[in-house]
């Protein structure tokens, strides 16, 4: 398996808690946030990871060179000269992958789920895209996702308070040929132009540990929770 990690976020909402570094490099219990994803993925049969970088990319590259030997997979980089949007960043990073099915991960949140289980369900349904969905209660930071009895996604709702629902937790499996991102503009939103427009995407529910460090409150929570939930 090959994976793309989107790790070019600015982390503007974290500035009061984190120094001026990419969000994926925010320190959590003495390690950059990105380290936890790399460590978690080390337990799966992943041969290559492409880090999609933008803001202060060299900070990430320099750190990777110091820890590369810790991990069993090849680590490559793509660096955006200017922001391409989530979709453009994914398409650019996919150029460095060779397999048709690729794991895509948002690097500013973690969702610890059985990656091999997600891949198995994806293969059984055979959609162009599969999303890992997290059950949540009393939330307003994320849009609610609805699925039917066949795991087909039927809607992506706007962000609003929701008593109970499912969120897109930022872990996907994408079939390069079927998803075909080549027809999109140079810069585009993966969420708006692909996820919300296609009617053939599947979602699979997992209740693994999830945290998004996009706001200081959850960043501070990660300092104690993340290490405990790694395995």
C-alpha cells in the first residue's frame, strides 16, 4: 500500500499555542504531530508515503531526514510553490505513487482505525473513493455525513450543531483511475469539487480514536491523549 499525507497546513488558529511552524510539526508530548501518523502507519504493509507540503516545507523535510530510519517505508515529498487547494495537493502528490489504490490522510488530525480493514471493505464495494467516518455527538466543527444501507454516501451537510452523526475523519482510499482528478482545475477543493459532487462514494464507520488539533483546546488535549491512544 502507498499513502499520501496532506501536511502543508498553516495552523493559523493554533498560533497562540504553537510557534510559527506547519501544523503537522506542532509538538505533542515531545514529538511533532506528524510523527504519530508515521508511527501508527508503521504497523501496516505500507511501502511508500508521499508527504504533500507547502507552508515552511523545509522544516518538515529537515526533520524527516533526522528520523527517516525509524520507519519501514520510503518517504517522498511534493512541495507546492503556491497553494493548490486540497484537491490540487492530492493530485500533485499522486504523481509520485505507482499503485492505483492510494491511502489519503489529512495530516492535521489523526483517526486510528484498522487500515487493512478499511482497505478490505473498500475492495468489496469497489468505489472510486472510500471515506472513514467517525461517530460523534454534540458537535459543530464538522459537517454531518449520511450514508445508506449499502454504505453509499448520500449527503455532506454544512457545519452546524448536530446532536449525533458521522463526520468525515480525513482518511480516504482513492482509486486513481476511477476518481480521475485530471479534469479538475489546477487549484481545487477535494471536499467541494470531488466528495460533495460525486454520487458513487462509500463511507465506512469506525469508532477509533480521533482528534483534530486545529484549535488550541484540542491541541492541549492531544498532549495527554495521543500517546495513550497510539496503540
